[in-house]
C-alpha cells in the first residue's frame, strides 16, 4: 500500500499514526480504520452529534416562528408559506383530473382518477403518466417558452391517451418552487431554486402564465383548480391512506417540508379556526447566517458556484442537486493535499458535476463492497488504490449522513412544534416522504428514521414513502377545490329561476290578483281599492300640497298645475329624514313629527295661513272606503310605529295638525305611492295604466274594470293597489325560496309577511346578499373562511352597494374599495364571487317582478278582450333607477312572459308626490 503524505498541516502526524497502526497489524481492517480516521478528521465539521442536531433544530424552530409572524415574515429567511390547503384527505375525494408535475428532476404529465371512499392501497386511485424532458435551453430560457413547452406536452399527452380535447378538464398543478399563494389557484413565484433559472417569471402568477400558455397552444379546455408545492402534494398523497399524515418532506433535487399548522398561528392568513398546511421552504434556512458555524469550506464553494449564491443554504447541504458536488469537492481537496490518489488530480475530477448524487448512492451500496466506488473513480480517469476507495466511500457516507441528520433535525423541529400546538407529550404522527435521494440512496431512509426517533423518543413517528409521486396528492387537493367550487355554484344556482318557474310565478300572481279582487276572505295579495277612478287629463289646475311618506324620508311639496301645460308644473319641495326611533316609536309621535315637518315647510314657503288642499302619499297597505279615509292594515318595510294598524291614518294626521295648532290643511286624498306614480306618469302619457314601485318596497297598481270589483261606482275603472308584495305569504313561493331567503324573512320585523317583496325589493336584497356571503364564508368558500364582524352585521350590505358593485364600469379594484368600505377584505376571487352573488340575487328580483308584471298586463289585456295590448307602465324606486341591470332584466322578462303585450316602461320624473297632488286636484274638481 502506497501513500504519499507530503502536504497538509497534519501530514507528519498522520504518517506516524499510520506507520504505527501498520506495525501493529497488517490486517486490512486496520487500513480501513486508518482511512476512516483520516477522513473523519478531515470532515469533522460535517459529523454532527445529537447536541448539535438539537441546536440546529432549536434554531429552525425560532426561524419558523419568525416566518409565521406578520411582523417578521418579510425579513425571515424561512418563508413559511401558507398553502390554502386546510385539511388532509378524508376519503370523500373523487373525480378525474389531468395533472402537471413541474420542478422535480422529471417533468411529468398525468391523468389521475380518484374514486370515493377507497384509499390508494385499495386501488382508489388510477394513474397514467408520461415524462417529458425539458431541454436545457428551456430551463434557462424565457418564462413563456417554459410554459409553452409545458402546455404542448399536455396537449401531446391528451392526444396520446385519447382524452377528449373538447371537454373541459380539471387540472392539478404541482409546482415545486417557493410561491406566495393568495389563494389555492394562484402562485406568485418568489424565486427560482435548484437548477431552474427561467427569465420573466419571478413575481408573476405562474398559474396565470400556465393558463395563458394553454390558451396560446389552443385545442384544450382546462380549469386549473389548484397549484400545490410538491411537499404538500406528498403529504396529501400519503394522507389518503394514513389519516395521521400531517407532514410532507421532499429529499430530492431540492429539499423542503410542509406540515399542518394551527390557522391562528398563520398571521398571513385571516381567520382563527382550523388548520392550514404551511410549506416551510426550509431549504432557505441559513440564508441569513443562522447556520454559519456549521458551514464548511465545501458548502461555501458549492454555494458560490451555484445559480443562486447565498440562497438555499440548508438545501445545498442536504439535497440531491448538491450532494455529489460536495463529495467531489472534498475528494478533490484531499487529492490536492496528497491525501488521496498519491496526490494526483485529473481534469474530470476538477470538473463540476462529474460526481452526482446517484454516484454517492452507488458508492454507499455496501454489499457491492468497493466495486461501484472504484468504477466511478476510474471513470474520472483516476487510478484509486483500495484505501482510496475506502476513503472516498467514507466521504460519501459522511456527506450523505450529514444530509439525513440535518433533515432529522428539521423534522424534529416541526414535530416539536406540532406537539406544542396540540399540547401533548405523546405524538403519533406520520410523515409522507418523496424525492430521489430518499428513494434511491440505500442507507438514507434507515438513518433518517433512526435519528428522528432518537431526537424525539416520546414521539411515535411513521414514515411513508409516497409511492408514485406527488400528483396524486395534487389531484386530491383539486378534488376538494372542485367540490368547494361546485358548492359555490350550487348556492348561486339556487337563485336561478328556470323558464318554467317564472311561468309558474306569473300564474300564481295571476291567481292571487283574481282571488284578491273577491271581497270574501283574506287574500295574500290584497287588491285594495283606491277610489281613484281615472287618470289625469291635463285639465287640472291650481296649487296643492303633496305629502309623501313611504321610505326613510318624508317629503313635503308644493305643486302648481296650469291647465294643459304639463311641462310647466311648478314644484317646490323639502325632504325630512325620519329617524329610526320615530319610525319605530308610537303612532302619535310619528304623526306629530309629520305635522312638525309640514309646519316647517309651510313656514319655508311662507304659506302657513293658506288652507291648501293636500294629497297624502302613504306607501303602506290601507283599506279605503273613500279617497280620504284609509285604515292602515299593517306596516311593511322598516316601519313599526305602535297604535297605527287598524286606525285611519288621515284622521291621525288631521289630529296631529290640530294638536300642533299652527296651520290648517284640507286633506282631500290619501294614495299609495304606486297610485301616485300612476297618476304622475299618466299625466305625461295617457297610455299609462299600470305603475310599479321597485324601491325599498315592491308593489304595483293598475286600472281595473269596476265590474270586476265589488263596488257600485258609476265609473268604468278604478285603480287597484295590488300590494303584490304579499304574494307567497300563504306558502305559494316556498319552492323558490332558498334557506338564505328564509333566514332573511325570519329575522325581519314582519316574519312570514311580504314574502314576494322580500325577494324583490331594495330593503332586503342587500341583506340576502350578506346572508349568502356569510354562509359561503362559514363553509370556507369565501374570504378564506374568515367571518368578519362586518359580515355578521345585519343591514351592512345596503342595496345601493349592490347597484355599485354590479356596475359594469367599475374595475375590480373599485369594487374592492366598496367592500373595504363595508369592512370586507377579499382577494380578487372573493370579489368576483361577491359580484356573482349580487348578480344572482338582483337578477332573480328583476325576473320575479317581470313575471308579476306579465300577469298584470295580461290580465288587463284579457279584461279588455284584446289580442294585443299596448300599454305603459310608470315606474319609480331606487332599485329600478339606480341598479345597472334591474330595469333591463325586468323588461326582458315581462316581454318574454307576456308576448301579446307591448309594454313600455316610463320612469316617473317627479315621484309619487306629484301624483298625490294630481289626485287632490281631481278630487277638488269633482267636489
Ligand atoms: C416527485 C414529485 O415524486 O418528487 C415531484 O412528483 C417532486 O414533484 C419530486 O419535485 C422531488 O424529487 P426529485 O428528486 O425529483 O427532485
Ligand atoms: C426547493 C423548492 C421547494 C421544493 C423543494 C423540493 O427547495 O424551493 O419549493 O419543495 O425544492 O422539490
Ligand atoms: C310596500 C308597501 C306598499 C308600497 C310598496 C312600495 O310594499 O306595502 O304599499 O307601495 O312598499 O313602496
């Protein structure tokens, strides 16, 4: 045996030691011991004892905390990325998915079928896969080229496996790089790791890049449901068969681990309940110097020659991308020092990458003795002696042992954290593992398991190899995402009305109108006579006072009509807000307040001493026996002042005026707002025979034939206030009401009443939206499952917001700021969902009104025995006037459901107040 030890600081000592060992015994074991000793000494820094491993574990625990906290995350080396995966598989996952697996040593396209309630071992998952090599120029090219390659491979795969390109396929995407994920289907690349260095993708959403590429390639229809890191996918794969699997580890080209963390510890994601998988990105441990005292000169050199110097320090000590290189650098150094190969060094040994991790694994196949080691060294043009081979094999062992020791320290840190989270000493947990190093290195798994168990003797740790890669897990995540998306769709669909349902609503409204006209027995649609027998004809003249109570405001108005000069009607008005305590106080207080407002208005107009004729628009259901007597049947909308129901409200106003004793009024008419609107619109357009209010409340009036009403008037027609808002109060709309509608009804001040109104009017639509959003959030489908105070607050979602949110002119950012104004913070996807919910609910409201309107106009047509009816509907109300789509959908539905009527909708200009003044004028005229 020859050894030249000429160089190096300890050569003399080693030489002596070797001679004395040889003189003691010529046994080859001793040579072995000698070489071991020499290498051990040389690499002593790589040999980590348990104390050091515990120290590293403690440092990693501190780094994990730093990464989880919102304050320190930005500066933390270990990023602790939230993954939006909230649970491990529960066996109910199912579906057929295409999958892409990018970022490991192989790029694969797969097709995965998951059957419900069958674990992987029971054959619950079927996989077909194909590996597509990524050319080097693509790995170092532009982002678009990389994703074009990916999507073309996908297309090729579909073609080869005869997968229908016309169908929409759900796609799961494993992307094994650090990404910031605001949602499951978005991933902003933080930086490349391993050997990828593709231009133009850092900071970009890779899911979107993939989507764009799929579009460019064409001929496929994909819905990308989820993007997951390989660690997460591995945990899910193994979790399908083992419910205890809450950790995933990759020891492959790169290294990383994920685990299930308590959501309240994940500062970057709102919400406190439940868990979320966090991808630690532990490869970056040490990037801020945390591991400096454990780093050797070889680690520094590997780092310096990598594509990402200073980054992924832990990964570079552990993973397959670097282990071979570490061994090469040690061997080279030792050879240069004359400690190996008689001090001879070859070009191949000097060349980066000539010793790979596969070589390391082969050299450590001890049953092959030194055969592989020799072959490998010879392939590098070296002529190793037996003890060179022993030494090099031992170098490999130290390097790969250090790797498994470091992983063990990392896992000990994660398990300790989980143990603390659960507040238990005895932890039973399974770790899912994947990656070429773990799978192909003969000693690695055993060593890793042993050290983890030694470091945490009180834990029962099971290691499970993810047999067929991570895509299975990605498909499982996608299956859950798909189920959630379909639940969301189901919710939205429950607000969709079919053509048949709309026809049924029309028919029910028609029957209710008919029933309401008959005086015997109560009816859900009251059909209240208004004692208004005709619409204005332009001959009205004089000054009138109009009062208007119906929404949140009271309006007092002075109108001056000039004969035949509709356009020159003079109007003066003042608006008074009605405080909630008045709306819901006593009747006397309410009417005293109204009298006070009228007094103020007359003061303002300087007319306190004139006894003006007045019309009173009162937008609640009243039983009238004449134009100026009106018994309030029941409050609707937000009013509930006591001692009014069952009383004549004209009297109540007269008495309040008397009590005030400041002015006098001649109240000649009380009209519903629909009737006022009809008058005011008919003043402009004599075709106007119907009026609709689509505002805080919802109601319609129309001119009915007196012969159909039990009334002995001499006129042929009378305006009927339908009070159609009561449709459904006897259960006729139960089949279209959703659970959210029922909740809104039950929590209103008049449960069970005004059901049609509650589906169609401004007072309730926002509240339905809030309920739906709340329930979606509780089910984890929105706002990341975080139920904010705002969302819990009834009434927060005013219908004006609905109108704003649905405006086509608003960009998502503006919608976001409206939501923020309400205290609702959401991602882009959340905002889109909110918009969809608003759209579904306002659309249904408009369609229901359209169906009701079709019933009304068809009745008028049939009353008149006409084949075709030309008619105008006067309309008022904030929902109609402010909502961007309500009026269009209402009109479309009316036309579709009443094809024999040509219906023109005429928005009222001056509101129903002017109509009340017109009725007062009509009444005066008749007196
Ligand atoms: C595979 C996964 O099984 O393991 C990949 O499907 C992952 O997504 C890989 O990146 C890690 O191992 P390696 O050794 O291929 O980097
Ligand atoms: C690298 C990546 C990480 C991945 C790991 C294993 O560390 O940054 O995301 O999980 O490699 O593939
Ligand atoms: C409510 C009232 C009704 C009114 C409608 C519109 O439905 O009961 O009288 O017309 O709101 O304001």
